[in-house]
C-alpha cells in the first residue's frame, strides 16, 4: 500500500485538478488508517468534482470518515 500512496501523491502533483486522483488518494489514506488525510483528500475531491455523478459517492465517503474520526475522540 505505501507504493500506491506514493503513486497517488505523484498523480496529484501531475493532475492537480483531477477529482479522481484525490478520491483515490483518500481511499488509500483511509485504508491505511490515515483518516485526517483521507478526509482532507475526499473534501478536495468533492470540491473538484462539481456536478459529476461521483459527488454523491464522495459525500458519503466524507460522512463515513467524519464518523470514524468522531468515534475516535
């Protein structure tokens, strides 16, 4: 998984306006337990996705990660 994280970070630098890159990076962050980074990247993906159909899925991901973060307090 660290290799995937590296590649997604590289893709983020190459394609900074791609919501899909941030969404994928957030997925990797979440799987690695990096919930704060996951939330930040899901929020960025949401802001970039605009009126895309993905926006609803990204919003659900934001809600799920927020709930996980709140349960850890």
